[in-house]
């Protein structure tokens, strides 16, 4: 099992929109992530827009594809 951590930056003017869109993730999106190998997936957003993501997968390259 690969453990993957990544970081991206959410632009300051988009932070509120990001939070709003991620409050209720569509069931279809959750199913798609799971079916492509994204397990134990979490996102953490700091006030300044730094976003840290974490997931576990058998094959990260395949999961990204």
C-alpha cells in the first residue's frame, strides 16, 4: 500500500467557494475515487489556502489515471 501526501494552493479569492463545494461531496465522486483506488482520502485546508491531501492506494500512477 502506497501512502501519498500532496500539497496545492487554493487562491485566496477561491477559498470560500472551495469550502462551499467540499461541504457535501457528491456520492458519485466518492464512488469514483474509491473505484479507482483512492482510499482513506482526506483534505486539509489552512486559512491561507495551503491544501494538504492524503490518500492510500495500491498504485498511485494507476489511481491518478
